[in-house]
């Protein structure tokens, strides 16, 4: 899974990076709220870990800026603030969990795992309707309007991932990890082939209101066409 970290103290950031990468996650670290929010406009993550106090604002302010667009992404606050009222404020402003520095490694990994499982359960079971497209994970069925479209399991997973994050630029590495799994030995041309197949099978054209745009050397973005 891809995890974004907002932490301005280098040694704390490096500790979190080593711990999470050791558990098989991909990690990106940002030292300021501004750089973090810039990255969130172009990157996509499965979970976020935020410090509270930052040189250019607070992690809670960042949460409030993100939640309207990312209501379901799991967010953990990791901070030196240990008062009960701090925990209450963080949870009331959109955090899903709260740990006091320094977090115990095993506990942090357990909490990360629990939040990721919960988020995966929601996304895997929920039907997705983005007119004129409808995806039903329980049955693996996809429709364009009233017409059923036969997709392989991998094509279906890729379509679900793209349609669950419209407008977001997704790197090839993130797409490969999300659809084929962490550490999968899959070449990028395999992803490119699947994207091309989806364009044809789902008729992702301006007439249907959607297209997949490619960004050379980086990845893909599913876009609405007005």
C-alpha cells in the first residue's frame, strides 16, 4: 500500500519510513503542509500519517482541507501532544486514529493494518455508479448504460480503481501496486495494454463523458469530459 507522511522532523520521518517500508508499504514523506498538499493534488495514497505541529500550519488544518475530496482515506495523527482534549479535537476534525510520539512500532503497524483492512472492505464491497458506468464488485459485473461489458478480473480491478479516483493523476507504480499487488513482477507495458483495453471495452470517449489521459513517463488520469 502507498502511505503519505507529513512530518517535519527528519529523524521522526526516517523512523516512520523505515518501519513502514520494512512492512512492505510504499512511503512518501513531506516536510511541510504546503508540499504535502501539492503532492495530494497529483498523487494518490491508501493511508496518511500526519504530524500535528508543522512549520507552516497544522496537520489538522490539512485534514480539513482534504476531507471534502477524500472522505474515506484513513488518517492517523502522530504527535507529541498527549492531552485527552488533543485526542478529542483530532478525532472530531477528521482523524481516524491518534498516536503519541514516539509510537511503539508494533502498535503503529497494527493500527495501520486495521485501518487499511477497514478501508479495503468498504471499497471492495461497495458498488460504484459513475454515469453511464456501473460496477458491482460482488458479481464482478460492469455496465455501460444498460449494456453489460465482459471484463477480466484484472480489467475490472483497474476500472474500479480509476473510477474511484476521477481526476487524480495516478502513477504507473501506484496502479501496478493497487491492481497487481506489492512486489508483483509486472512490466509497465502490461498496465498500458490493460488501459488501452479499457478504453475500448468501456468506450471511454467524449461521447460517454469520460476519457483516460496519459502523462508521458508518469501515469494516467481518468477525466470527465464536459
